[in-house]
């Protein structure tokens, strides 16, 4: 038997409810131990690709397939994919009064395993994670997102990553305006998470973040297709020269 890929996306097409096609034939293979970065102009489909891999019902797969560990998950529901080990940070959009960061993490963990979360074990692990990230223990007792800065929201995302320890983590750094503190938490968290048995798919343009990470492949998305794949050298080239060299002039 050949080596089985952790994630294999082949010929993936995805459209909105209206029928408008956003992804137009994406191929992406990720092996255990690898870090892949997706870059591309605004609106090229980066978040759509991440959400479609995660199984968001907003996007309809109209062609191609998605496999995890050799298993076809193209039609699997979001929570089934999460249980199989794909993670995308859930950004709670609203402030949730009465639910602490710790409660939120415990609920997320319970949802991904079929046994209840053991209270003391969970608290020990959380304390450990907070320590390594040099986060104040009081942070976990705050109400989720109530009065949180952008950086503080990012911290709960990284705590989710370390608490759930998925096989494949997808990070969509939508807000490129992360402050220095947030970049440090994200970097430390990712480095702590990363090992030979898992993989990362990161959507980011932040050289401050990417410079610190062991990036293996960089893919450039344009109009719903990868137009170029290279190594980490591409990150600097793009931050200097932009996407013009890679992006087709073709109208959508
Ligand atoms: N839920 C949606 N409703 C309407 N248009 C959408 C939706 N999701 C994505 N799109 C459109 O699809 C294209 C790609 O969006 P997106 O994946 O967010 O791009 P990126 O993350 O690369 O900036 C954009 O033209 C965007 O407007
Ligand atoms: Mg996006």
C-alpha cells in the first residue's frame, strides 16, 4: 500500500446557492508533518476553500472530492469532519455573557469526543497550555469575547487548537492587522501544536507570522484555482512584488 495522504482535495468545484461558482478546480494534497500556506488576492476564494474543506453548508460542491486519511468526506457534515480531526477555529461572532473561555473550550472538546470531558484532567491541560503560551490564568475565566480585543479573540482560537489537537488545522487569518502580542500567541501556539503526525493549512499574508513557521509549500489562488505552487521563498517575493506575476488577467 502506498503512503496515504492526510488530506487530498481533487478537482474541487464549489458554488454558492445562487449557482455562482467560486472554486473552479482545486487540487491540494497534504501529508502528515507538512505546513501549507495559501495566498492570493482578496476575493480569490481562500476562505471559501477553507470553509468547503470544513464542510460549510453555505458552499455546494459541484465537482471533485475531498478525502481525509483516504476516506471520502465530500458529503460529510461539519461535526463529522471535526470528529475525524479537521479543525477550523470557530470565531464566535458575538459576546457570550455567562460563558467563560474555559467553558467554551470544554464544550468544544466534548463535542469532538464521545466520552465526557474529565473536569480535573481538562483543567490541568488548560493550565498547562495557558502557561506555555504565557497567558494569564484569569483570561480563561473571562466571558467569551466580552470586551475582547482582536488579539484576545485570537488567543481563544489558539487555545481551541491546542485543546482539540486536531490532525489537520486550518487557520484563516482573516484579520491581517494582528498586533505584536497576537502574532506571538499565534506563533507560539502553532509551534507548540505542530508535530510529525499532524498538518497545517494557513491562509495568511503576514510575513511576521510566516517567517517564524516551518512552511513547506505556498499555493497561490486566483479566481478559484491554484495558479502557482512553490516553497517559502514565494512569501517574500509576494510581499515585495504582489501577485501580478501569478494572477491571470482573465475576467471571471
Ligand atoms: N457566502 C457568500 N455569499 C456571497 N458571496 C460569497 C460568499 N462567500 C464567498 N463569496 C464570494 O466569493 C468570492 C471569494 O470569496 P472568499 O473566499 O471570501 O475570498 P478570499 O478569502 O480569498 O478573500 C468573493 O467574490 C466573495 O464575494
Ligand atoms: Mg478570506
